[in-house]
């Protein structure tokens, strides 16, 4: 690899890389992005050799540089609102993308290598699919739980309002029994819509893949 592809560390926040070296990022958002990449690569793969860790260092820092430059190109300006040579940074991002693909292939973390060791019909793939589905189902249940609390609070409030009003006040402020029932129906629809969206957007895809 030529010196062209060695990113220069900027003065900023130190991030510890898998090899133990540190790399300086410009912003807290970049810090979060880089730490997330490191965590994912190290958790999803089994790297013991120090040379692999050094390659992961390059991979995650290259991906950070691509992230930085593509963000700048999309805005036409850098983090400090300075105009940038858009084409130059776009070309750099493309060059680094090529290096990233080669590094992934060398480390065996590209899609071809993953599919070869964890094919769609393999036990690991089946187990991963089950875990992903369970996680998605858990998200849906959490969403339902949150909605049920919000709905119950609204229903409770309208019932309290209804109980504290006279018949004339109920007509004036639209809190008759019919109004109460309408609100209950609205909240039930909100709850049911979560399940409907889950079945149409998630479960339907699961069934289609089977």
C-alpha cells in the first residue's frame, strides 16, 4: 500500500484501535462511528493474530475517512463550514473504498467469504436468523407496550374528565360517552396498527424466505 492511502491523524479525540494503537478523530460523532465499527468487527469475527489487528486498524480508519469525506462531499463543505474541493474528496473516497474492499477480502470479512462459511442454509445462518427475528419481535412488543401506556393514560384522562362534568358540560366540551368510546376506538386502532405493520413488513418477509 502506498503512502497515498495512509490517513493523517487529526488533532482531536483519541480512539484506541484493536492493535492497541490510537487514532485521533475530529468530532464526537466520528468517535462514535469509529468505536461502533471496531466493536462490530471484533464481535462478529475471531481475530487473534496481531497482523489481523493491524489490518482491522487500517480497515476501520479507512472506513472513517470515507465516512468523513462522503459527508463533506454531500454538503459541499467540511465540519467548519469551509468550502471543499468536492471532486478531490470524492476521488479520495473512491480510492479508499477500493482499499477497503481489498482489506475485507484479505481478512475474510467480505460477503463472499461470509456466504461461503455461513451459507443461507447453514446452522449458523439459521440460528442468526432466529435471533434476528426474536430481536425484531421484541422491538415490536416494546413498541406495543409503550403504546399501551400512552393509550391508557389518554383513556384514563378522558374518563376522569367525563366523570367530573355535568351532562351539559359533556356536550359543551365534547366528552360525552360517544366521545369517550371514539377515543377508545382510536387508541385500539393505534395498538392494532403496530401488529399489522409488523406482520406486513417483517413476518411477510420471513415467510417469503422460507
